C-alpha cells in the first residue's frame, strides 16, 4: 500500500491518530516471566544447549516476544512486569555475586578483578574474573541490555521507564514501601543505562520523505507550541531563518529544538510562529539565535541532560555556520506561573501585588476596594477578553511583569530550586533571566499557563559554567540589568552604573533568604553588596537595628575594602539582589567616581 504524500492531508491524518488500543488480551505470569529472564541472561558457559547460534536465537526470540507482548499489556500487567524486574530480580543481585565466589579463599580475587579493571595488574584466575564481572552487573540491567539488542528494544526500555513513572502515581496506594524503593532503584538503573548509551547523534530535521516517521513523532509530541497545519510544520522546519535540530538514537528522535536566526531578540511568539509574509527572506548575517521550543519526545528521558546537550550542540553548530551570531536567547513559556498566583491568592499572600497608586486607580476607575482587588484582578484575567480593556491591560502589564519577575528570581521549592520547571532547566544550564514579556503568547495555552507572559533566557557562553554552578550550589539566579527597575524601586548609584556600562562580566544575582539565615557575618571579608528587595533584616549592633526593604548593606565594606563590622541576619523571608565583590571591583574600575561619590552611613 502506497504511503500518503506529505502535505496537509497527511498532517490531518497524523493529528487525528489516537493512542493505540490493545489489539488483544495477553496472558502474563510474573513468576514465569522472572524464570524466563533468568534463563535468558544465564552466563554462556553455563548453557547446555546444542549450539551458540541456536542459543543466541532463543534469547533474541524471548526479548522480541516481550517487546511485542508489552504493547498489549494492561496497566496492572505493566506494574507486575516492573515489580518482577525491580523486586524479584533486583533482590537477587547480591546473592548472585555471593554465588560467583565458591569459597572465601577466592575472595581476594575480587581485589584482583578490580585492580585489573583499573589497569594495575592482570587477573590470575580468568574464570573467577568472568564470574565476578558477571555477578557485578544487576540482573535487570542484563535484561535491558538483552532487550536493547533487538529491533524496537530501545523504544521499549524508554516506554518502560515512562510507564514506571505513570504506575508510581496511579498505584501509589497499592505499592508497598519496599516495592517503592525497589522501583525507584530500577528507575535509576534505567536512567544510568540511557546516560551511557552510544549511537546518539545530532542532526537537522528537514521535510524529506525519508523523515516521514520523525515528522510524525514531531507533530504528535511538540509540547510547547502545537503544530497547527502542514504549512506551520513546513515553516518551522524550512521557513526563512528557521531550523529544527534533534538528538537521535538510531532513527529514534529523543529531543527536538526549534530555532530562529534573526537580528533581534523576539519578545512575542507570533513574531516566530505566525505565518510568514510572502516577501520574508532569510537574514543573511543573523546576530541572534533564538530557541523557542524544546521538546522531549519521551517521558522516559526525564532526569537526563539530553535537552541541555542538544542546546549546546545547536549553539556550536550554528555558530560555525553563522559567525555573526553573538547572542543566544530563548523565548520560553512559564507553565506554572498562573498556578503559583492562584496559590498566593488562596493563602492571602497578595500584599505586594499592587502599589498604593494602582489600588487608588482600581478604586477610582472600577470601584473595587483594596481588600477585594487581588480576587477581582485574578477573576478578570480568567476572561480571554481582558486584553481589550486598555485601562485594565495597563494595570495588568505592570502587575504581571513584576509578579512574574519576582516568581522567577525568588520563589523556591523546598529543595531550593526555582518552582517553574522550564526556568529550572535553563538556570541549571547557566542561562540568565533576560526579559519578562507581557502579552507574549495570547493563545489559549499561553493564557492558561501564565496569562500570556513569556520570558527570554540568555545563554552567554563565557559565563554559563559559572552561573550554572552558582545556581546549583547556592540557588542564585543571574538576571539582566534591564530587569533591575522591575524589582528595585529606588534610585541606586551602583545599579545606575551597572545599567549604563552594561558589561557582561558584571553579574547581578538574586537569592531568597529564609528567616534566621545569616547574610553577612561579622569579621569576614565582604563577599558582595546586598540590596534588600523584600522583607527585613536585623543588624547585630547594640542595640540591634532593623533594615527594611529598599536597604543596601555591605557597600561601605566592599568599596573601602574593610571587614564586616556587624552580622546581618534575615528577620523573615527576604528577597535579595547582590553583586559579588570581584564584580564590584570591576565596576569600581570602570566607574571610579562611585568610590569617591558614594556616601552612606556605615552599618
């Protein structure tokens, strides 16, 4: 049967495809499965079969049968298979290792095996060496290696890890604690196995017929901006200055990134994905590379850095093709911003949503009292037509940009990571928050996620390692100087100079401090100048004094090179901007007038 030609009809057919239903009922017995796995992964020298080729075929046939049957499993059967691997086989790893050492006299050979693995000396007993080496490989991993060697085996293991994640949520009340630990171990085992896989490669995706299956996966799994038509797909892959790249394992797309090479930093998504004007031509010498969609094609890849790897491969590839590119940014969604706003509303944490001037305008124009303003504001934002009310939209612009900037810079999980998953991804990569954009995505999904707000993250390749390490170790977020007026409302000579000079080697960082945390410690060499955006701190003078938000501290010590005279401790949750000492010294060298003209009372 001839395949349908690529085009709009093909696109509609792909979009209309539903998730495959089970073709037939498959019987699955957990005990029998475990027994067959043990037989299939038995060491070759223990086999009593007539020949190597026949034994190899039997093992492969078993693996192929598992892969084919699994497609028709129910969720309960999938959980049974996972438990068979995690509990029944996983618990036997140590016993297999013990059995691989027939006597305690041979235990010293473990040291020889390890020494040999490190290249120190050859093993004296090759037989025991093979036994120990085999015993050190977990049984589930041996099963995955067997399955991965057959057609569709890699996809099967990816799907298995996706299903494990799903089963942990669906059957949480049914799974015992010991089984939960075993499944978590199995998940880590699969993750580590994927991390060490070879055969992963990078390439550009185009509209050639031989890419039909890749295109189908892309259309069905684009997770950021859904494909709307064949023309939309064609524009993203082959439109002016547009490219799509992917990381693949064999022919399986793992992660896809969509890029736009241009001469400016886009702040509205329709500048990229809206239909191109007929006369639009590629930019000959682009200066900006823009990532506007990064999609994992498989849930089974979670926890791996494949997407990060793809971004840097793309930067390297495009920088060679277009040496004129000097700026790499994203235009990213903020999927959890609206949910966070709703939580703040339910917890009555809305005191900083509006300024007194905004509350007065809301009362004057709309007749809404200050106490009711947050609920009223959120209620109107839920209506798609709010953008058409010019007065309300003007208020929404200021409030949403301020709240979203605060959310991205300061709000943390218990793990000290940023709440928003997309922000966390880019900040771990070493990006900085460059711009928060109002009404950037007014599509239904954009409004549902963040009331239309999007963000640019900037990748400065000379500092990504530094900012990445700082975020992972200290939970600090780098931000662009252009965002300073959004979170810092008073005039400050340092910030004025930073914005004027706009030197990429001077970094402003944001961090949250919890109640009781020491920000500056008496007697230490000052590590930064701090700017208190929210909350208050007390200074360990006698008697103690309190600094409210809007205060600066550590400045005199840094400018004059003195040790800290008094400890500064957070009295409550604090949002703090700071510039490290080394960056301040660079700033003072570029703006020497600060050292002589900046006068402020000592702490």
